[in-house]
C-alpha cells in the first residue's frame, strides 16, 4: 500500500503544526501518543498508530528540556514510523527501533537549526523596538514561528514523498538476509518504554515514596490479573451459553490512573499536614534543644 498524496499533505501539515503547539498552545496535540493517533487515523490503522505513539510516549516519559536545550523529536519519529509501518506492513515494534528512534534523534540537529534561524527575527524585533514600530514587532514575532514549523514539515514531507522506496528496501533486508537484526530491533522496540520509565524513576523521589510505588504496582498487578481471568472466564462461558447477557471487560486504564491519583492525593495531603505543623510551630527544637536545619 503506497502513501497517497493527501495523506502526505495532512501528515506534513500536522508535523509543522505540532511543534508550534508544543511551544505555545499546549493542547497536547504535540504528544507522541496523539501523533500516533492522528497518523493512524490518516493511514487507516488506528491500532498500529496507538502502539507506536504510546510506545514513543513512554520512551520519552522521563526526558525533559531545561533552558534552551534540544531533545529528541519523538513526534516526527512517530509520524514516519507509523506511516511506513502501515503502508509497508512493517512490525510496529520493529518500526519503533528502526525508524522512530533514529529519526527522533536526527531531528535534534534540525531543531538547533530552527533555533539559529529564529534569531534573525529576534534581531529584527530588537531594531523595531528602538523605533517603536509595533506593527513590525508583531509581524516579526509571528514570522518567528516559520523556522520552527518548517524544521518539521519539510523533513517529514521529503521522507514521506521520496523515502518510501528506501524504507521498503530496508524492511526487505531486515526480514530477509538480516532477519536476526530485524528480530533484535523488534525486541528493542518493545523494551524502549521500560527505558522511559527507568529515566523517569531516576529523577522522581522514589526513595522517599517507595511504599507508594510498591503499593501501586502490586494493586495494579493484582487487579490486572483478576480482571484478565474474569474476562477469560466470561468469554469461555459465553461460548457455551449462547444467551449469556453479561459483558466481561478487562481492567480499564482509567482504573489504573485512578489508583495512581488516589496514592498521589494521599501523599500530597500528608505533606501538607507536615508543612502546616511546621508553620504552626516554627521554633520546635530537637531533644538537645537545638533548632532543626529545616527550621532555619
């Protein structure tokens, strides 16, 4: 299945928009999982899009930027990996490792190029500030979005329009002479979300709140096992009793999210009580009669 011109157009326009959403609008349309959702809808395979988008979202879960630092462009990687995975019948896990991650890493260079190009408009704004030309200031401020948008739109368009043959040859090699490498990439793609969790846990105060981490994991594992068995039992019974009206569902992700929210609320209230007690008695001393460090 080849990628149609209208699909290339829609995906390219979305690639140009998503960086602007990430910088200014913050509607979550720039998240990798949404990029997978949108690309899956455009390409006609929502499941593959969500698998790749969700995996890339988890991969960069603990990756952040500080100041003017650039980070991997997981959204552009998700768009290309999903589009080529669906059009060429590629394994989603293999597409994550072979396309999404390399593309996301290469896009760092174009992100830096966009930042350099944007300084041109910044200097023009500085000049117009001196002459109080407000219309020109506003115009150059809006034009500053062009380098950001084009840094994503052009590479995605070129890759979708002219890179299909190259990716098809790579897929043929990975599933042929280098099948061992293709299988390894599939395993690596499936493991990448765990890497994202590991990075996130590295920067979270896990040592301070490890009881909540253990409790949340245990509850989620128990409920997932319980609901999976109930669903399996319900499916088996329904195959025998044709008139069975009951519906057996697996554990929804909403339940898992609510468990996490409850644990976070408990921790937050506990911290608030501790802070209120410290405010109410700011001169509490230790057994030796010395003021504690956190009270100074």
